[in-house]
């Protein structure tokens, strides 16, 4: 019983809200169509997190998040310009390492975190004007993330945290398009303000 209680005390469960800006990087070797990014979208991700203390001020963090993202492309050709935008929804499972500094004020710490996350697409929808340049999206994505912020104790068992996190998609979000002579690559980016509480 003592060992079980001790192990449980080293785990904190929390809720995290991530309002942010969703955008994407585009590349293509097509000789007939030029592709570029078509703006940004404002989204709010949210999830449940688990922080495991591995040693003093060092944590392993995971959880499960609902993560909406936007993909917007602008396609230009001899026939004119066309715009498309898509709303994608993912379930994300992160695997992060977090480092807390020493207290810089009473019950307040800076933190730095980095890691990798796996995205699984659960829904997609889109709108476009004329031609459809993206037919289907891949189910998986792998995401690098880097974040900095502040943690502060609100009480003996409650911690509030806030910071800024950058999520960088590594895989092509779109499947090969049958009508393009060259591959179209679209990768997600997300800049988030992190707001959360742990117990």
C-alpha cells in the first residue's frame, strides 16, 4: 500500500486548453500549377494530460487531445487562381519531456518541454471554388513540438500553467493526387497558447 501511494503521488492529471493559429507549409514540383499557402485559421485544441515525475524537476508527459487543424491552399495556373480550405480533426497522443527550473519566485517555475506526438485523423471537411486539388488526406501524422512557459501552485494540490507551444508536422498530410504529374506536399503547423491546470 505504501509503494502504491508513493507511485500515485508522482503522477499529476490535468486539463489543457490550446487556442492557436493553424497554418501549413506547401511544396510541389508541378510545372503547370503553382501552389502556395492560403492564410491561417484560428482553432482551439483541448485535452487531458498526465505528468509523471521521473526525478526532481524532470517529467515525462503524455495524454490525449482533440486537435482541429486547417489546411488552406492557393493554386495558380494559366486558367486562373483557385483556393481551397479544409478542416481536419485529429486525436493526438503526445510523448514529451518536461524540465522545470528552480523556483524564480515563491511557488513559481519556468518550464521547457519538447517531444513528439502522433496524430490520427477522425474527420475532414472542405470547401473550394472550382477544381479540387486535394482529393484525400492521410490518416497519420507525426508532430514535433517545443514549448516554454510558467507553472505556479494555486494550492497544495493544484497547479496552473501557461506557455507557448509550436507544433510542426513532419509527414505529408495529403495522399498522392492522381491528376498531378508531381507530388503535392502539405505539412501542418500550429502555434498555441497553452492554458491548463493540474491536480
